[in-house]
């Protein structure tokens, strides 16, 4: 008989919303903690900036998110949706019908998703998680949060899923001749105006009080089995959304579905020893090909293999061919540094390619869906 557990989800961005849906689909009791007053996570545009853009001051007023006003998606709209809840076609858009829409279109999509699946009622808004720890060996997971009045409260859960994203804490770099570099809005900030260096964000989990189980060294969060489960405490602690260079919407959905099924007992994880061995093998492979530690969660060029592995774990078929073709075409344009590719995209061709294939329903184990989303 499937197991039902009480789960705390941290963050109501795309990962948290999908985690909440999949967990509830599996019969789990779900509470989502969200610091802000609305769903959407990093897709909620905030025109204000950090009081300390370098993120060095411990008492800085942080702005959760990295959007700038004119930001558009770098993947086409068809790849921003989910397996059974598609991103609207241009004719049915919320506010921006372009093939690569502005951030406000993505936010409207996420808000509609949260409403349609009843996720909003699971979210505790204005709840900033300040501490997460395990009560003794194999005990409850305690989540301590602070509300907008400053009151701190704690609650126990069987499991915790961390979905707070990683686009709010800039990765600083100090390079001789340039000084400290960081990202402010959509600009690289440095002391030499000729510098042209990409900026990254770092994984940041200040609320996790489990240093004996997991660490963050040179932006490698680990050890994590398949970038999701820390073996010593699996499956009771998990992460959604850590990998990058991937089709994020599909990754969020497949990781969430995997976690939900593992918690219900429908999918079994390997032993702790086997998970650790798998992680060590992966680390050795990265070292062998010369990949630095901070690229541990950069999946390219193996992102499709990873997505298909997740799909197989939850009894879904491999990613559809049209999605792969569209993704690869977008990636090639990104690699070519073709700044105009979004507006020169053959939207009609790709729209026809995506709608000509019957859509599948993840709830029917890969069967073709004949029903539209409401």
C-alpha cells in the first residue's frame, strides 16, 4: 500500500509548485513555505536591487531573483511548459505572444498552473525558512520559519524538499587586473570597463543545519545522488532544480515526480552505499575529462540522457523527438552568440511541429492523452 507522509516544500517557484503538485498527486500532505507574497520564484520581477549587490554584508536587504525588466526566455515557449500542462501557444498567450516571451508571460503561466492544480491553497506566504534540521537519527525534520511580523515558528515534517532556486546569491570572482566581479541586474560589474566575463550564481542554503550530511564546496552541492538525494538521509531530504544547462521545466517535473514516488514507496532508491558509489564514479568521470568542481551540476552535453533516466524511473517514455529538436536548435543559436535568434526564430515551423504530435499524459504512464488541460 502506498505510503503517505507529511512534506515541507521550501519555495513556491517553478520547482516548488511542481513538487507540491506531484507530492499531492501521490497522496502526501504538503505545506509550501514561500518568503514572498506570491508564487513564481525567480520569475517575479522586482525593480528594486540588493542593498549590497556584492552580497558581502550579513545584514543586507536581499532581493530574491535576478530578473531585469526586459528579460526574455532563452528557450522557446513550447519548452517552458510541462508534460501535461503546456505553455500557451501565441494565439492563447497571457500577455506576450512572442516565441521567446518576456518574464511576465512565464509568471502568468506559473500562476495559472498554481490555480488550476489547487497549489495556492498549500502555500504559506510570507514565511521565510530560517532553519531546517533533523531531530535525532532518523527523526522528524524540523522547519523553522519567520513570518512578516518577525515571529518565528517551527513545525515537524516527515520529509523536506528544497526548491528555493539558485539565482539570488551572486558568485563573486576576484581576477588580477579586474578586481571583484559580480552581476547587477543584467550587467557584469567590474573595475575594468573592457572586461567581458560571464557571471554565475552560487547555490545557497543558509537554513540547512545538516553539515555532517551535505556540503557546498566550490559550488558543488553534495554528495547528491543524481543531483537530488543526499544518501545518508535519503529520501527524507531532497532537492529540486540544482542542475543547470537543461530543459528546466521538464527537469523540475521529472525530479518532483521521482521524489514523490520514492516517498510513497512506489520507487525504491539504491542502498546508501550504492548511491555513494554512483556519486563517486560521477565525480571521477568529471575529473577525468577535466571538468572543474564548480561544473558538477552542469549537465551539458548529457542533459537529455539525464532527463530520460528520470523519465524511466517514473515509468514515462523518453523525451519526445520534437522537444529534443527544438531544444538543440535553440542551444545552437545560443552557442553562436546570435543575439537576434529569438526574433528570427521560425515560430510557425516549430509550432506546427509541436502540435502535430499527440500529447501524452504523465498520469497514464506514457499513454497518449486525448484531453486538453483546463
